[in-house]
C-alpha cells in the first residue's frame, strides 16, 4: 500500500532526483526517494549484523597498498603466522 505525503527537498536534492529520472534510472522522483529509503533500511539491517564489522575490516585491509601486506607462502603459512605472533608478543 502506498501513502501520499508531501515532502520538502532542497534545490540540490530536487535537481539530483530529477536528473536520475531524466537519465532513465527511475520512473519518478518518488521512486528515487523510495530507493534512498530502501538503501537506508538495508544499511540499518547490515549494521545490526555482527559479521558486517568484520566484512568492513576485511574490505579496508584489502584496500591497503600491496607493500603493506604480509607475504605468506602456502606451505609455510601457519609457521609464518606463528612466528609473526611470537614476534609481536616479544
């Protein structure tokens, strides 16, 4: 069920919404606003997910420059990790 309401947009938001419609991404300004609300609802659901923080951290680390990555070889990976942990512990 849809409910008709009146909202106010500043000029920048109105222009952006109308451009999205004109470019064919959405059929109406109402659809643009609904999509924005859906995105916020999705983000709210993801934020409540305990694994979301871990996924964000993995993404952040994947964006680090390659020279900041720790090289690990497949055959010696676990030994390398243990050595790194021992070195950090002192």
